[in-house]
């Protein structure tokens, strides 16, 4: 039987992979990106408020207000509006492929070229990844009717932007050495502040939508995505080290299968080929050769208890 950290990592990949499917389901039942974002952060913000209060709201949980505000801009309501907005134009299967595929690539590029850290790229992994993304992108531009809605490329661009924002959030979080739960909790509470500002103007419109769809967005995005998956992922990284990121390669697989099963979205051969290329590229890009200096450094850090820091 696989060890508990591995099972937890697979669960995180499942939660993140199905996220665009849940968003697409809400859109199909009349929810706008603003509706989904409002109920998401109303839920997660209220749940995390007692923790932030105990940790010290006045000092932003010890993060410092400038850093807390940057993380809020990158992973709060703006990020949710971009990611959920993508499914207004493109099938959920596109989001399930593009977002998790580009996030680690953007993260490695930011770490290497902005923070000058030694990040090694797999040439073949990058080729496969880019090739798979091009196949998905062309599907969004050229396909129509039952294959993909017209203008799906707009959603694809939003998925690319969401991956760029999330990569910056992860890199900055690790670079600053912030306690993961404190950073997550502070982001949710700041997002709750945004909700309280928007609620008087949009609340009546949002809560007139189907309650079943609102409840699903609240539970899935507000609890599973915003809190449970992040806490689990940090626990997995602490025990498996940076190789835990390889489990993210499962997210596209889960997302594509869920979109076909739950939403009845068609999966033509071109999409299946793109999905296969993306997952193969992710696996190659995130794998470190056992004898490389980066692998030696990773092993040394894991022994010293620093395996959760992004390099």
C-alpha cells in the first residue's frame, strides 16, 4: 500500500485537477465568476478568521502587511476571477491541462531568471509540454460546435494568466520563508474583507442563484481548495521534498477525465494527444537526475529539514 504522504499528494492532485470542472458546473447553472468568487472567500474567510485573530491580525499573522497584500493580490479574489473566468469561454478540460502544466514551468523560470537560483530544465520535458499546450491551444482556436465553444482561446489565455499568478505566489511564499498556514489564512481573511465590500452590491444577485450550485462552490473552493488542499500539500512537501511536485502531473489526468464524465465534454483525439504530451512533459520537467548537483542539494536539504523550500 502506498505511504500516507503519497496518498495525500494524490488526493491534492485530484482536488486541484477537478477544480475547473466544479467551476464549469457552476457556470452551466447560472453562476458568474463573481458569484463563485464571493461564496468561495465568504466561506474560507470566515473559517480562517479565528486562526488569524489568534495569530495577530494587526501584524498580518507576522507576515508583514506589504507581503500579505502581495500574496492577496496574487492568490485572492483577482486570481479566482481569472481562473474561474476562463471556464466562461473554454471547456473545463482546457483549464485542467493548461493551469497545472504552466505553473511549474513559470515557477522554475521565475526562480531562475528573477531570483537567480539554479533551476535545471529538461529539454525534452519542455518540448513535450509546449507541444501539448500548442495542441490544446489550437483546439481552442480552431474547433467549434460540439468540440469547443467559439472563442475558447480567450479562456485559454485566462488559464495561462492564472498559472503565472499562482507560480509567483508559490515562489514568493517559499522565497520569503513564510509559515504556509499563516500565509494561506491571511489571504483568506483579506479576501473576506473584499467580500464584505462587494456583498451589499452583489449579494442579492448572487444568493438568488441556485442554492445547490452555490453550496458546491462554497464547499469545494472555500474548504477543499482554499484550505484543505494547501495544508495537505505543505505536509506532503515537508515529508517527500520537492519531488512531491511531480504528483501535480496527475492533475491534468484527473481534470480531463472528470470533465468528460461529469460534464460530458467531448475528448477528440487531438485533446487526448495534447493531454498525454503535457503529462509526459510535466513528469520529465519535474524529475531531477539522481546524480545532478540539484539532486544532491535536494537530498542535503531534506536531511536538514528544509525540503519544503523551493529552489
